[in-house]
C-alpha cells in the first residue's frame, strides 16, 4: 500500500474552508475555478462548442430536412448499455416528436455483439429500409460496417465518444465524436442541435417547440446524466455541466419510466445523486442488455403508458436480481482460478466457455478490485472468444490492446475499460504476447494500490462547516471524487461493527489537541482492530461527511485506509 499526499497544511497555519477548497481544486489542475463551482448550462452548448464547423453541421441537417420532408425512415441504432440506451432514448424521442418516421434499434448482445454488425445492418435494411442510420454510443471504429451500409444505400451519421483508432469511417455522412462527453451526452447535444435547426427553419409547430424545450431542460438532461454517470465519464468540463443540471432536474421529471424505475429501486422521492444512479438506477438498465434484449430498457424509458412502465420496471428489477446472483457465482469461479496460480501475473487473463457474455465486464471489475491487476475475462460464442477488460489507473488498456491488435477480430474501448473478439485459434499466441508486453510495462511499483489524499490536514481543522462547504465541489464521481484528506491521529475508542464484524467504528483526535473526538467509519478494515489500543497513533486517508441521526448532525470521517504510524515508519 502506498499513501500519496499531494500537499500538507502545517498545524500552525490558520486556513479557511474556502482556502481549503481552492487548494483542492488547484491540486486537481482545475483551470477555471469559477466555472467549475458554477458550471455553465448545457442548454447553452452547441456542436460548434466542440469544434464542429458550420459545414459539418449543415451537411447532417440538410439530409435530415430532406428525410423529414419525404417521411423516409430514420433508424437510431444505439448500444445496449445504460449510456447507449439513455442516449438512444433522447435522440429517438426527439426525432419522433419532430415528426420524423423514426425507429429505435438495439442490437442483441449475444447474437450481434457491440455496435454495428453486418447482421444488424441487414436486419435494419430488411425491417425498415431506412433513409438514414444514426448511431448512439458507438461507430467511431466501425470502418467496414459503415462502408457496408453504404453499399446497401444507407447513409450513416455517427455520434460517439469512444477512443479513436487510426482509421475512422470515412464513408459516414457526418461524424460527431465528442470524447469530453458520454455517449448519452453526445446524443443530447446532437439531438438539441437538430431541434434548434428545425425550430430556426420553422419546420415545427409552437406546441412541438414548447414540449421539446421542456424535455431538454428536464427529462433529457436526466437521461444524459444517467448515461454519463453509468459510463464512468469524468465529471469535469461539459460532462460536469450535464450532470449538475441533470441531477437538479430529477425532481421535475414526469417520465413514467424513470419514476417507476426509482420506485422499484426504493429511491422514489429521494434526492438523486451519482450514487443512486451508479448503484441503483444504471445497474437495472444494464441488466436488460446483459441478460435479455436492451430494447426493453429503451421501451421503459420512452413509454407514455404508466401501467406499462410499472410492468417493465418490475421485470427489470427481477432481471437485476438474476444478474447479481450470476455475477456472484461466476466471480467465485474466476477467483478460484487465480488462487491456484503459483504467482499472480501482471495482467490477469481468465476464460471459461460457460461464463455469461453479459456479465464478463462485471467479473473483470471485481477480479481487478480483489487483486489490483488489469483483468481480461473471456467467454466463448459464435466461433470467438469474447472479452471484457478492466484496467488500473495509469495503464491505458485500449492503447495496450492496440499494440497486440494483430490477434483480434475487433476491439475498442477507453483508458480503463475495453472489449475485443479473439479467434479461438489465436488464444495461446495472444496470451503469450499480452503477458510478455504487460510484464515489461507493469513493473512491481505500478501494481501496488495507491491511496491519494488531496490534502494532509490537522484533524483539529475539521468541522461541519468545512464538510458543508465541500459540497460546492459536487457532483462527485469519476474524475471528480469527493476530496480526500490525510491526518495522523490517536485512537480513543475502536469497535468492530456489522453483521459479520468486518467494519470498524472509531473515535479519534489529533494528539495533544483539545478538539472534540471525531467519529470515523472504516468499511471492510476490521483486520486491524487487534492493533488499535487506546491512544495508539494511526494515519488515515478519509473523506469528510455528515452523519445524520434523529435530526442530529455529527461530523464523520469515512476512512478509505488506515495504517499504524509505527508500521508506516
């Protein structure tokens, strides 16, 4: 374990809550603190703000205007995860309300795989004979697939945020690639641009304008927020604007699907934060595409029938329970494979033919968390190994896969997550190549879990006022975690808590100070309890929060890591 403290405040220095916030933001290299604390409204964003020219935009809008006039079908071809489903809901519904003959298409994870495929394009051609396909949350790497669609006479517009490779689909009519946003955030901006264009051209009626303006201020922002948080997009810049505005919009959302989903998750009426989205809303949306067909998740989010929404939400809740049980079982199998290895390699590669394709990404995430190694989990299907990959900070997994891409049938992803398909016959060569290259890059020091604190701070400086002031930095999430602090304190009291006695409850204070004791909670760290005698000195990395009980607020440290001071020295 490593503890890295970015900056330390000496105990003799007096400092205000505002100064502490500014220090945190400077440590995080936030260039414009005022804009960070008061994010601009996403309603003011246009495609031009992301570098697209008038020519880029007008080419797409001219085609859309022509299709609208001739009532040719437009297919919104979206990904099956929460980011794609929410973005697809925004773009499809916008087109539908503008009067387009628009149809959504969600590929089946098992039968078609991620993104565009020849099978999927053929189905779209047969079912809809569209005048246009618009992708959501995929397409930037689909060079061959977009060219294939063109041979069938189907133009393609791409909206995506994933990592670009050397070649892009030059046969696409337009490409709106915005890495600073999620797939749903990109779809939100593109949909709003289409709406603004049709409004400026007087192609829609005042009632249409009024309805869509309301939706872009409320429901569509909430949907883009769900997708952004679910896809672990850094909450800085324009994505921070979308999520901040989207969370504020949640109480005004009247969409049956979102309301019923919140009821099913028992969070209806609660203040929605990234936590509720990441752990309760998004997993339910994802469960549909993992175990069945993602189109039902889109139906839930777009239905205008309250009873239908309740029915779908109940079914999705049951699917989520099934997903949890499946993951628990298959993670145990994967863990057993690792435990019998003589040494844990720098990159973990596991495969089993029966593992469910829809949950291998979740297995990879849990194995990574257990062993702190980049993890590749593979299953078999359609003559290939299908893989989901998760990585540790500082090891860009998609760049790594690019180095060994000669083995793959296809691949793509982000810095922290990726996927690929591998011909069965290539397995041994791929494993040998991946292990060799990872061994050269992942030196032992990079495979030690590091806990980083924004500030080292005397515990006596902590207060409820500071904790409340830190809320100005929210919403917290990927790329903008809640501030972490490092303090050296002495233990006044310690107890093991929880059903299995795996957690710790502490009372601590700065040694030699007259401060009131600070409560601390450390989840899953009870193994250190036997060493915590009274007045023993410990170092802790923690987040500051408020524990409310019976209307009484108490300052609390949520401890990420504890170490005895003597052990560290």
